[in-house]
């Protein structure tokens, strides 16, 4: 039976009670006490932890705790803006001590102890001040520049995470795979070759689909005897916000998983848990296998400062939980071992408290972000001159000859070709130009992709650079982030646009956010190839005719290009890759499936949709559109992708029917839209038609119309031809949903 709350504690909040508990525990200590041990001696008999190590871990625990207490006090004064604390999880400091600062870490948000301890790895760094700046949303915050409270550090290889549940596990595994693959390929890694990736998360998060896909992919990798040195650290406190994890669920769920090696450690007891954590770390580093460390923790002081547990959790339960506070156990170890006396321990406790509050007050006086430009500065860096120079830089001639087979087979010496062939040629060139390039996805290797777009790449560049993955788009994009972290240039393929939606958060919440949350200290350069859009004949339905690109359009910082013809595809790919290399951008190349094999434009056999391969020096500037019939102004049609050949065919009919001169504008770049280019094309238009093969709601056409209206040209007569707000059905019914040539002509009739 729990004890009643003492009168002196009534009216205190749970954070204050935990604070009082520690002080009173130390003052009332009457257990055994040993002589002060030597620094190298075991802190307690049988422990793998020496006395010096224990003292430093204790100090890291106290830093973490007082940062939590400081945040609760100063939040109500608007001096701190984050109160998800690490109290009860301070044992994760052991993981930091037993790993290296060059082991990339993807951390749970309750990682204050880990961070305080990892700061010891490099001299001259201050975990208290750095954390205080982050809590205060200071522009001087070395992690995010004041954009968010994140655990992150460039010199300590802690990559800042968003708070999305479990979304960081795929890229942590991807980083582990990349360490090993980079070594095998002879790529110069930015960290030692025997590094491991560390990934921590909560017990509730382990149930998330994104976490499960990472565990499955880790086991899938190990099953094939492929190294993947990732240390999954499940910090099990038994509760997720207010939902309790079933007793022993984590152990039952993970202890016997094949090819995911399970270790348990007591994170509430430094003396006991240290050797257990050490065993897991040494196993992961030595075996190079995915390792699951089940770290016992607890959660005190609630989920965050706004979580008043007393309103939904019995007081007896709260008191029982607070009795398991790991700092009480650490205090007992300090006193029993003789490392510290009661007075020394209390003095250290108060010294750390003062240090944390002083740092917070100092951080509150620092500069904060004051302009939108400063907020967005790291989100989408763009160096146009450098990008242009990089995009036009050519690949070594001898490598190109070897890749294409002979001098005569170089693509610029061949007749005009269709889109799929030109993408394939451009990919060969990119592989010759960038030895760090990798291409991977479902069916891309021996088969060459379901549309043969990657045919011959594996033969030319071997399986270490072109390879198939498991059927899991989340993991494909997680791998891409891992390779990017290790300095490689990933070109992941998403087989169909509809499949991207399954894994969208890996770009939205993770890859595209890293520059923002790290103040451009970390980058995820990549070019994601996505086959999509509609109009496939003889093979269709929603998943193979997905015309919804809204999920791509609203991702901050993402660049999306969509080429409708082969020469544009080659020059666009060069620029997308240069954007990734120079500015670290996350980019997507949307490939219209229905145009892959298109050769004719107006009639069968005319060959007017075949184009020569552009010279290697030729690249397409970001935002640059293509204009057909530039002098025409009776009607201007804006479109992209499949809409371009449709609009060109319709333009011929419109000219014959109404006598108008019709200009067709290929946007080519869908994110960001070049609003200045759109406005300039609209300026001289007598009538405007927007052809959008996407859906009526939230399609590209809405952005085009907005750009025209905001430029002051909204009064011009205009029409929009757009897909319906529905999933695409099978067979011929698909063409009831998608706009066609006749719809464009009919819209022009309405304008007449």
C-alpha cells in the first residue's frame, strides 16, 4: 500500500515532488557506505562500471533532470518553449558513453541523458548551454538555429529528428546499410568504417507501422547475410502518453525475432545496466548485425508539461512510479559506494540546478528569429550559378564509352529517341559522372524496371550500385536517406506514384525537413524517380494511373520536375542531380508513364515526339519552361506532362476551327512553380486555358491560376480543363475521369 502524501508536499506539482523526493532521499539516507573507491575500481562489486564512469554518468543524469525541471518552471514565464522531458529515461546516458561520437545517432525525444553524456566526447562543448538555447528557440541554437527544440549536433553526429512517431527508424537502418555498402564500394565514408547507427524510440512507438517496416527490413537484410550495424534502442517506460503498454509486451514481441538480436538492459540502475548495454553495443559493432536493445526506463513528471497525470492516473500509481526514479537509485549507488557523501551529492545537485537555470536565463536574452526569410533560409538553398556549372559538367569520355559500349553507341550520335530511352541514357551518363551514385528500388536491376527504363544499368555498373530492394517504399526512401547521410548520391525509384503515398512521410517529415531542423548542417541530397500520372492504355486502374500529385506539391523545400519529352528529361535530370550535389536538395523526377514509349504526336508514324539526345553540357535551369509558338497570343494553354502533346494536338484543331494562334506553355517544373514565368506568359494572352491532368481539387492548375490572378491578369477570359475528384477506374472508363484532346477543344469553344 502506498504512503499518503506528506502535508509539506500538498499543493506541489509532480515535477516539484520529484525534485523534493531526491533531496529528501539523500538527506534521509541511512544505508551502508563504503570507502571512496579509486576511479578505475568497480563502483559496486560485480559492476562493469568503474567509479569515474559512474560519477560522469550521474552528472549527465543530473543535467538532464534539471533541464527538465528548468523547462517546467520557465515555460510559464514564456522563456522556454518545450516541456517533453527525459525524466525517468536518464539511463540512456549509458548508450552514449559506450558508443562513439562518430556513431550516427537518431534519437528519441527523451534523450537528455544521452546528449549530456555524448557532449563529453569532444572538448569545449557545453550540453547545458546548447540545450538551453534550443529550449529558448534562440537563433544562436547550434542545432536548429531556433527553429525547433531538437536533440542535434553536427560535430557529435546527432542528426536532428522531428517528433513524428517512429519515422526515423528507416533512415537509421538505411545509414547502417550505407556504412557497410560504402565501405564495400570503396566510397570515402565521413565516419570510421566500423561505426554503427544508433536509433532510440519509445515502447509505444515500436508498434507503429514505420517502426515495424524498419525491423522487418533489418531482419530481411540480416537473413541474407548482409551487414546492417544498427542498434535499435527501445526505451520502455510502459506507457505512451496515456495508453499503457501491456506488461512484458516488448520482450515478448522482440526477444525471439529471427535476425534481430535481442538484449535487455536495466536503464534504471547504472551499476547493473552498464554491462548489459555494453554487451549489446559490442555485439552490434563486432557482428555488424541489427541489434535490439530493450532498455528498461520509467516516465515521471508526465508526457509533457501540459500532461496533468493526476487528472487521469491514480495518485497511488503515480507515487509508485516516482519511487522507481533512476536518480534515486543513482543517489543510492553514489552514497553506498562512497563516490559521494550526502553533502557532496546535494551540493552537486544544486550546482547543476543553478547551472541549468543560469543558462536558461542567458538563453532567454539571446536573439530570436524575427523574419520569415530567416525562418526559411535553410529550407531550400539554391545556388543557381554553381548548380548550372555542375549540371553542365561532363562525365569522363572513357567512362561513357565503356558504359554505352562503343563510341558509335554514344546517345548523342544516335537518331532521335523516345522518353524512356532518353531517361535511360541520362541515367547512364549520371553514373559515369558521379561514382557515388546508387540506383535502387523494386525490379530495377536485372529486369530493368517494369518499363525497362533502367535496363542495362546493372550490367554496366554492377550490383553494388544498381540493385533491387524489398517491396517497401518506406524502406526504399529510408535507404535513400541513409546513403545520403554517408555522402553518396541516391536515385531511388518509386515504381508508381500511388506507391509514394504509402511512404510520403519519409520525404515530407524526414528527408525534406533535415536541412530546416539542422539549420542546413545536415543534408539529404537525392533524386527520387517516380513513375506516374495517367493515360496508360491496356493496363490501368487507380494504382497504375494515379494522377494525384498533391502529396508532392505541399512538401516544403522539395523540387519536382516533370518532363514530357526525352530531351527535356535528360537536361532536367542533370539539373535535379546538380541541385542535390550542390545545395543538398531533395528532388523528385515525375515520369509520365504513358509518354515513355510515345513516338508520334499528330498521327501514327509522324515521329514528332522523338528528340535527339542533348549535348552533355546542356542543362535546364530550375523553373525554366518550354514555349511552343511563342508569338501566338489569341489563346495561351498552360500544361505539363501528358497535357503537352494533348494541348499541341488540340491547338491544331482550335486554330482550324477559330482561326486563333495558339501558344502552348510547358511548365516542366511543378514544385516550385515559376510564378514569374507564368505571369509573363499570361501577360500577352487574350485568353487563357489551363490543362491539368491532375485532380480538380488541389491540383497544379490551382497554383497556375493563382499565379496569374496575383499577377493582375485574372480578368482575362480563362477556362480550366482538369481531372475529376475521383480514383481512376479500369479500362476505357479511365478516360471519363482524365481530360482529353476533345475536352481542351471544348474549353476553347467556351472561351469563344
